[in-house]
C-alpha cells in the first residue's frame, strides 16, 4: 500500500524569508527514497490557529504528517499542542525527558530555566524521539489512521533525529524495501546526461532512473522497490551497469558525498600528499578539502597567490612571464603548480589561475577563463577551462570542481602525460 | 488596509527534494519590506488537480496569490490554466509575447518549437510580465478582490521579474512606505541580544525591532511604515540610536552584506593590504575575502599551513615550539601571523590554529579551541576562542567570523596592543 506524507514547517522566520525551508527539501528526498509520496509542503508561522487549520487540511489528504519546528522553549509548545488537540490527546509531563535535559544542561554548564521544562510536556502515549544535538525532544504517535512525527526546526537536529529515529518508524509502514544508488557525475550537464539516457529513463518503471543537477555536477539516482533489499539490488545492478557503459569515467563515484571526499579517499589509498596553489579560486579548493575530517592525513597546505608578488615570491613564478603574459595563462598555471609542489614539499600540487569575474581582467580576459595545472611525479599537465557567462560564485565553484576532478582523474590513471 | 499574500510554488522537483524553495524565501523577504503579510507557503507538484485545490484554499485566506513555476513549455501551462480557470478566465494567444520569444530565440540561435508558442497563451485581459532572463513570460490580473501574480520557477528569472515588474503592482496596493534598516551584530548570541533589547522590542509597534540569528551572527531589523520614505526614516532613527547605545561596537555594520565586505571596505579606505595564515580554517578566510569582487585591491594571498612542516618552512614557526607545545597554542598563532606578514609582504596578517573537530586533537585539545593572531605595524595580538560543542563546519565558520571581526576591530581602532 502506498503512503502519502505531508510536511508542515512551523516558524514565522520562514514566512519572513529569514531562512529557506531546507528541512522540507531534506525530508522530501528521504521520503522519496523510502517510497513515500509527498504531494504538499505547507509553511505556517508561530500561530496556533493557522497551524491548526494547516493540520486539519493535511490530515484529509495524507496518512503521515511530519512537522518541523515549533518545539523550542519559547514557542509555547505550539506544535505539540496543535497536533495533540487535533487527535484528541493531552500533553503529559515526561520525567525521563526532563532528566535528560537536566544532564544536557549540566554538561553545557548552563542553567535550566522553568520554560525548558515545558519541553518535557509530550502527547500522552507518544513515542519520544531523543534529540542528541539540542534540547527539544521530538515525538511520534499513531492515531485515527495517521502517523504523526514532530521534529525540531534547526536543520542539524531535524536531520539527525529523522534519520536515526523516524526512518525506522516509517520503514515499518512500508510493505517493501526501497533501495537507491546514486551515481555522481562530473563533466556533463544535466540536459546532456538526460539526452544520453532518455530511452532508459522512459522505459524504466522499477527501478527508476532520475538525474538531478546540483553544484556544478549531476546526480543520477537509481531507485528500486522490492520485497527484500537483495531483490532491489538485483533490479538496480543491470541499470547501473548500463549507465556506467554510457557515461564511463564521467561517473566519479557511487553513493559518495562529494568530489573532495573521493579525492581524499584516493589520496589516502595511494599514500600521497597534496597541496594547492590558488589564484582565482582564492582558497576554495583548500577549504573544500579541509571541510572533511581527516584531511590532515593527506593535505599539507596551500599557497593562495592572489597578487602577482606572492605568485613570484612564494610560488617562484617568473616576474618576466607575469609581466609579458599576465597572470591568466597556461605557463603561469604550470609554474604555480610546480612552485607549490616544491614549496609545500608534497607529492601532488594543483593550481588555478583565471578570471573569477564579474568583469574581465585588466588584459581583457573574459570572466570564466581558467587555467588549472597539476604537477606530479609523472609530470605537469595544464588544462584550459571556459565556464562561459556565469556569476563569480559559479566561476569559482567551477574552477574548484574542475581541479578536484583533475586530481581524481590523475589518481585513477585517466590522465596521460 | 493590510494585505495578505499566499505563495504557491509549483514543481515536482520541490516535492522530490531536488531543490529547496528559495523563491519562497526571497519573496517572503520582499513582501515583508512592502508591508504585506505572508501567512502560508504551499508547495504542490506538476499536478493540475492538486494545484487547483491549493489555489482554492489560498483564495479563501489571502487577497494576493503569487505562484512560482509551472510556466515552462514542458509544463502544459499548468499554472496559467489553473489560475485562469479558478477566476473564470480563458487563455488567449498573445501575439506580442510570441514576437518577443521569436526574437529571443533568434538571438540565442536556437529554433523555436511548437510548444514554445504555448507560452504565448495567457489569461484574457492579463498584464504580461516580461522575462528578460528566460523564455516564459509571467502575468498578473485582478479578479474577485484578489491580485494574482504568476512568476517563473528558475530563481534568477523569478527574482528579476518580481523586482522589476511585480513590485510596482504591489506598491499600488499599499497605502504607505515600508523602510527597513538592518544592523549586523557579531559577538553576542541571539538570546542575549534579545534579553538586552526585550523592553524595546515589546514596546515598539512602528517601527518594529526584530532579531534574526544566522551564520554565527545576529541581524537586527528595524522596520517602519509611514506615508513617505522620509517619515519612515525619522521613525527609525531614534530606535537605531538606542540600539547602537546598547550594543555599541558589537554592531559591525548597518545595511551591509557581511563581515568580509566590511573588512574589504575598511582595508580599501585605509589603503592597507592583508594576508592570512590558516591552519584550522584551512583557507576559509581567504575564500570569504575573495568571494568579493575587488578583493585583489587589498588581499595579497594566504599560506594555508595545515601540516606542521608547512608551518615551519613557509611561516617560519619554530620546530621546537611545534614539538613542545603542539600546533594549537597562542605562541604558534603568533608566529604564524608574523611569518605570514613577512612572507606575504602585507600590512596586516591574520592567523588561525585550532581543533576543527569533530574529535579532539592528538594532544587532547578539545574541538572548538582556537587561537587567532593579528600581526600589524602596531604589534601582534593573540586571542583564544572556545566555541564549545559545535560541528566541524560550525567551528571553522566561528574561527573565520572571529578572525574577520578582529580585522574589523583593528581597522576601527578597537584593539589595544
């Protein structure tokens, strides 16, 4: 039997536009992989009557209601009150939750105020969902054919609670297993990927194959539903193989987090260290590599040579070259990579130089023109990238993506010197 | 008379979680500055019946309906059809729109297909909203006491069309001017700011004063409504002054974009250059400074010394010190800032060293312990920061915020050496 969930986000800050409803995005994605339909998202403010109305509408069209927000101590337990009253339940004091809060505050060395205890008031007979990243617990109950799940508003708390505690409840509802595999692709646009895979996408019903564009790359998700996980995986395997044949090494990983995570893993596996020499990317590649825990095992550092003086002094780029050809050219990228590998004493060094924009540089080079060089024990390779008319943010992101993919290609033997 | 708008976003990609509803965030913010209430956001998929139902609900509780999405050539004019039929209108062919599309496609050198002409079918008697960033025009009409505005889904198209063409229509509805001033605050939490300003916040109705927490800082927005802009500004001035008195130099700017933008401006005004030496922030400060166009006028570069070898070799940190005290201590931060100022030949240098987490470092230092040093012609100053229990991302963001604020404080004469 197929289930339908409705998401209700509670928070005036959403209606004022202070934040985007990223919880809805996260939950929608997760629910889709669980095979649960989502037909509506609703956002309401911290207003009991309007929340009540939204819940009344939702229960008519969904058998799962998931709320986010309105659980904090300053919200008068808005959400719990509204959902409990809709389903004829009272709020009760829940001593174990109060105990947990006390010890949480003790650890933080902060005093527990009277209104914090409000958070221990929960719908009678509910299943309490612990919050290991904050103070407000969530809760869940089933009533009148509807499963109600209440999650906190801060995205980190919401996501952790959903994955650890709500997913098991939702899986119980499902009469089959939904399994997904996500192929991450760099170097081809969404519409081009779609054109290459159109026949497969149209022909398939189980598994399904769907492309999503995000952050300068494409995600291809294959999702199968079956009685067991094993069966679902067997449905996925031939489709994955077919996509691999079509897109080949443009697929940089399956069920991986990001290009930088793949690079980090490949570097660790190879026992190689890396450094960067960044001009137009201004530290973005270093930042992305060091976003990851464990980066220090392979990443030694970076020389961000934004000015020509720093390029010359620390990266040993010839001043004559900089003067004659300017900073945005292949020989400078090459010299930067070589200079960084030498100065940082690392196995591999990647460099970027280009025009981030929004305008052209003082030599008339257009925004989006970028040179990336990789220096390695096998030699140095320079590539030119033209991102076209994009924003400064997009140009810089493209430069970082291209650089990380070049590292990935080197480490998987796809570059020829 | 006060108006209420409801936002309806149309798009299955939102319900699958492929994108967040950032249009709702943008529009909510804009509507709030226009003095128009927003009580609900709704998201529906590309489904005519469910969209119709959402519109039926919305028209009962709002006198302005703004839709985003569902206008493209592959959507069967879903949104226009639903809204037109709700208000008893027909879709008509609109020749000037067809003409515009023809010339748009000619400029792009792409062929115009039959379904593109569908986009020239618009509700009878509507006001056409030109799309200068894409092909799908928007439209607006008033019927039965409701103003309906339909905007395209892609955020760039939606935002440009709203600002240029929908805002004038909405201003006609409004009987006054709404003016906001935003004070940006670093160094105090949202709840502490709220506690300090509670009396003012409760006493005020026009202007209003509201705090919003975001990205390691607090935004205080003062919003006034009056017959003229001048009157609104006069209402704001005394409140702004009062807040300035209470929060003092924790306010880093008014109507500014970010801490880095303030630093960039201050550096440009002072004619000083800056460089960074980053360990735990791993290039994030350099990245944030170079996010801004014009960064090259003051930012020379960065040495990301992630490994101790790079700290010693390029930043001239004593190996003995690194061995004895480890990388996470005040003397290392100081040596890094001094080393960077020397190596990068800049006027100011800021350094970070600390434990980004998620775990403690090999000497048992807890995640979130950070040392930041600023070296300058006036001397070198080191500060310790303890961010407490936060994620790796938050620790790194806090380190960058703290560093940028230290630069701001130096340049505004708030640091004593």
